[in-house]
């Protein structure tokens, strides 16, 4: 996916940092287990830089951004934070991931904004790529600052364990 730039009143917001990309994740050898290399095709979704509307709100056509499935509000805060997503994704091997209980996973980054720490939640799914080439798809579905409550953090799952289980058709249980 190659996202088209968004333009509002002469200001252009470049989205090339969210174009599809490839990523290689190396799980280091440990004890008697050899190194494992995972090849990922990374895709970033519309929700990484847009937001939904609150009840009763109407979508301002000047701030509307559409993909093939839906139109949403272009969100400047999400857009600015999305610039960090490629680096966050590249470092997933070192992150604690959590099962959302809805078939996807998330991680929490603490972001500083004018001295205050905010929880930046990044939601993603992993699946096998079609074609039987051994590659995996990483779809970053959404990313935003949590403004109310907190996503319950259950037992974390290592990103490489997640990749291994998907690649080998092993189920990933939702922690209790």
C-alpha cells in the first residue's frame, strides 16, 4: 500500500513513512537452538493516522481521508506519532506484546509530550503470507494515545514467540 499525501489548506502531510515495507527479524541462537530468521511484509493501516468520529459528530469533508473501505477524519496527532511507527516496528523483537483478546496484539510505548508521559498503543496482527514462501504479514492496524482507562495488560508474549507460533500453525492462547 502506498498512501497518498494528505493536503489541507495548502499544507501537505507526507505519508510515505507508512508505505508497505519488508523487515527481517532475527531471533538469536539460544542454548542448543539455532538462530531463526523471519521475513515480514509490513503494512500500516488507515487507523494509524486517522480517527473515528464521536457520537453526534459529522465528518468535515476538508479533513476526510479515505481508503478503499472507509472514510475517516485525518488526525494530526496520530499523523505526527505515526512517524515513529517504522522505528517501533523495527524494534518489536525487544518489545513486550500483549494479546488483545480480539485476535490481535498490542504493545505500549511511553511517549513524552511536553513533559508528560502518554501511553501510545500500537495494535497489530500477524499472519502467514500467501504463496507458501515462508514469509509473514505484519499488519499494523491502529496506533493512538490512550485517553481513557488502560488496556488490561495480561501476561506478555515475546514477539519472536508470536512469529514462531504463526509460522508453525500453533495457536496463541489468550492469557487468563
